[in-house]
C-alpha cells in the first residue's frame, strides 16, 4: 500500500473547554491527489490538519498515513512522511538564517552532512529561493517567508504536503507565484483555505467541513459551484464564479440598461 495514502476514520476531537471541534470526520485520500479542505471559521479545518501530522492525537477514531497509524509512538515516522506548512510561516522559521531553518529537520534526522547540504540546496531551489539561504527570516517579505517555510517541509522529503491557508496575507503577485509553485509539486497535497479560487486552481477534489462534520466531498468544480451547499456551510462561491453584480445580479439575468 502506498505510504502517500491518508485515511481518517470517525475522527472526533474536543477542545479543553469541551467544545466539539471534529464530529466523526472520515475520508480517504489516495496517492497523488490534491484535496482542498474548506469551511467557515470554526468549521474544524486547522484542527483536522493538526491531526494529520500528530500535533494533535485523536480522542476518538483514527488517522493513518499509509500503513502507519498516527499515534504518539509513530510521530517520528509520520513527520518524515507528512510535511506541514502552517498558516503563519513564523511558526516554522526560528533559526538565524533561512539555510539553517531548512537544514534543521535533516540535521535532527542525523543525516550525513553532504545529504543535509543536498536537501537544503534542492529544497530552496524548488521554491526559487536559493538566494534567501543566508538571509535572516525576520527580514523576508511575506511571500519569501512562505517559500522558505515550504522549503523546510520539502527538506524532509515528505510524501504528503499539508498546508494551512498557504496564500494568507500574500499580495496578488506573491499569491500567483505560490499557486504556480504548488501546482508543479507532484506530492499528495491537502490544502485548507478560505481562498476558494486557489482551491479551484490546485485541487481536483474538495471536502467541505461544517461544524466539525463533512458536509460534502466531491470534485472541486462541482462542489465549489453549489451555491446552496456553500451557503449552508457559511461560504460564498469562488470569486471567479460569482459574476459581475451589475451585469448579472443575484437572479442571474443581465441588468437592464
């Protein structure tokens, strides 16, 4: 069985105050799929992603990557297979230079120095950021930080990339560059985002979460055109599908001259 597979079965999780965040979430993602996870604030998207790399462990139900269940004892293996890009890149960039940040994971895997160097160079090159190697993370732009954070994940040679709001806080040009970059990756990709246009660009499948449950799971170009479904889940249609409010108001007919 491919270690790129991700399966979630009956996953439940509640916050310390007892508020339910996930309520019986189940899905299976096959090798090479690009899957968007969408939902309103509080739907459970980030909580779900944190279960995929073991930052949170299932209170009930199960998560596995390939044949490996996500448990406390398997965390080192899971985190080599699942590369996570957090919503705030500052959560991943804490070393004096970008190069040291990218090297951090491979060094802690006790890889030989030449292998660490190869991974640093190849990961930075993959995100067009070799020129950032000697830069301090705090001096980078938002787009540069995002590229560096992705490189830290790639340096672990993951099978699965998990991303939480990857286009958050990026300017339009940096957003376009990032979408182009992510579109070239052949990894299994799981992307949680409010940016539904980006999900349309990158994902062939979309899972809608609503109040901790799976409200829909299907082809992205079908799910993200379902105005009624999205409305029930606190979402709007992607901007490109909304049309001009003057030329085609809510009823869909062109406005009178």
